[in-house]
C-alpha cells in the first residue's frame, strides 16, 4: 500500500509519511528512564497519539519494561466518581486485553473495588503481575472532569508517593491538550476544588510537542518525492511553512489537497505556490473537523479575553502569566513571535475572521460584489467612502450582534471587503503587530492596497496612525495607503465623525478615514 499524507488519526509508519515524533518531544525517554510521572500537552491533531504509540512500540521492542497505552476519551462527561472510576477501569481492562504480556496481570475482582482506591489498587496489581516495570500513557486525560478527575489524580499521587513500600507503575504520563495546571477548569462550579496544590503535583515536568520546523516540513515532503518522484520545490516548502507555521495537521492537509485533490494523484504534475494557496483556501472554506473544533473555542469567554485583544492588535495588554493566556496558548490558537502575541498561523487568522463576521458577510447586498473593481484596479477610495456610509447606517445594530464587540469594527470592515472582492482578489490580514493596529492589504491585478485599522484610544492614536501607515506602505512598496480610525466613544454627530483627510508625504498619498 502506497504511503500518503495523513489527516485522520495517528500516523502509522507503513501507511503514512511521518517524522519521528520523539524528535519533537526531546527528553521524554529520559523522564521514563528516571521513573518520573509527567504531563505531555499539545494542541489538537499535533501528533500526541502518534508519539505515544511510537514510545510504546519502542519500549515493547526492548526486554526490560512493558508499555501500556490507555485512552480515557470514553470517560468524558462522567463526573461522578463511582461511575467515572468504573469507566476508567474499563478503559484499562480494554487496553490490557490487547496487550498479550499483560492481559492476565490484574484480577477481575478489582473491577468492583471502592472508587476511592480502585485505580491505585488496579495499578498496584498490574505492577506486581507484570513481572517487569510498567510504563503507562493515559491519552485524552483532560477529558476527565468533576469528582472523577479528583479521585483519579489523588489515587495516582497516592500510588506514586508510596511506591517505595507498595508496588506501583514505573513511569506514567498524562496526555492531552491542557497542561496539568489547567485541569481545574474541568471541575463543575459546585464540585470540590483541586486546591492550591494539585493532587498530581508529583508531575516532575510538563512538556509539549513542538510544531514542524521548515526543515522538518522539507523532510516530510522529501518522503513523498522519494516514493513518487513528485517534487516539492524549496519555495513551495517555504510557502507551506508561512501558511501553517508548522502546525502538523495543516501541513499534511495542504500537501494532501495538492497531491490528491488538485493533481488527482498524477505525480507527473509539478507542484507550485499557487496550488498551496488554493489548497489553503479550500481548507478554510471547507471547515474540516480540525478547524471546526478550534472555532468552537472562540465562543468561550476565557478564549475571547485573549483572542479579542490580539484581533485588535493590542496583544501587549495581555497578562502572559494569566491562566487564560496559558490556556489559549495550549490550545494552539496563539503563538509568540519575537515577543509579540499573534494568531497561531495565517490560516487560523483567516478562519477566525470569517467565522466571527460570517453572518454579516452573507447578509451584505449582492450589489456590492466587484462594484469598485475593473480589470486593472480597485477604486479603494470609493469603496471606503461607501463603507463610511454603511458604518453610519448599520454599525449600532451590527455591533450588538457581535460577541466580540471591541473587535466588531475590524470584523465588519473585513466582511465588507470580502463581499466586494468576492474571490476576485486576495485579502491578507496581519493581527497583533504589537502597535495597536491591524494591517490589511488587498492584492489585485499585480497591485497591493494597504489598509490599517485602529481604534481611537486618545490623541496619540491620531498622531501615530499616519506614521505607522507610512511604514506599512514601505514594506509593500505602495504609493497610496488608507488608515481607518474607529472612534467608538465619540459623541460627535455623524457629519463630523465621518471624516476624510488626504496627506501627501515623500511622494506618497496617505488617506486618513474617520469612522
């Protein structure tokens, strides 16, 4: 069977192009060797299960230890300890059933043990019956909640601290999207607290899987070239890295879209950057399960508290030590690039914007489509003058419909632009520049139209705005640019609030638009 790019489930060496997952999680074998209990956390579909399966195979291939992989996904939603602990034991029994060396290591009567000691007793009997030290990987551990989570963690801690006198597992990992510090977020408001010190405070380290580097993407693509002869040029690899920032699922999804959907498995067809852009757009528009699972998170208030400032270009106001920031970062929604908080990658930026303004975009009149566009150019000034009128007539009603009210002006303008170009031009957005602005440019017929969006936060905003726009124009080699200033606190009548000033500076034209 020919290998392929994988976008569903863990990677299998015989079936999929894959990198060695242990290279992306350095030090994990040292933790196992040191008899440590630890946490592995990483965003959804970044290779966690592939890593665990690889580690288990490696350990099983030796002669000094056993490795057991156990998924706790089926326990999600069972918050009551009696039912939850029983479900955990069922997961363990199922894992043992398909591990020949361990299938008879634990007596069946332990299924009926008291929920406060059942997991500890089970793992003690497993350690005794296995004859060799046992390493356990609990996948999807952050599915646990409520009293089930508390009981489970306390029993693991009890087994760990007493294992000098009572046999227990050699090494253990809890694996999921969340760091252990955030497991308290899984508790119901009326349940017991985990307390200031987690019951799993015996975890020696919290480690994460790293995204692919540019070199690792090239290595992954080279496997396809070796198998089929179809080449991923170096500039295409650069493009895929720029679009995905190395997020594993996105890298594989773009490659698969190009090879399978665009080229239809015709390996004689050359791959290029235009195909990567087309593949990315299809992934954005199709909203696969991976993308949808991220979008659900945007509705969470703790996610909004982090994402909204980033969408406004005000990421510097976020407290980086706060639990909400760490939570959103662990989910893979943001990254820190040269000290600046940004949306994790350009594809997520596009998806977030389209999701948050999607209702408005679909309701804008069809007459807007391509209205200010001809074969050679876009009349951006005419377009933005019409947007001023739209903003005057509709902003109050539409801002109330947005969950992200502070970011609503930006999202409404982006929806308006998207409706006008309607696939006829490319809109590039850059959130979180760290200068309280959002950079946008529209690319059409070989020209770039730079637009900057800012919320007015006092007189300094109006002073800084033209200077920032001029610098942005420099990066795009543009002779004309537009700065939109949204003053949400203004008490001025619309006739004064909707302003337009043209500034000529160093041979360039800066249009300052008040809204």
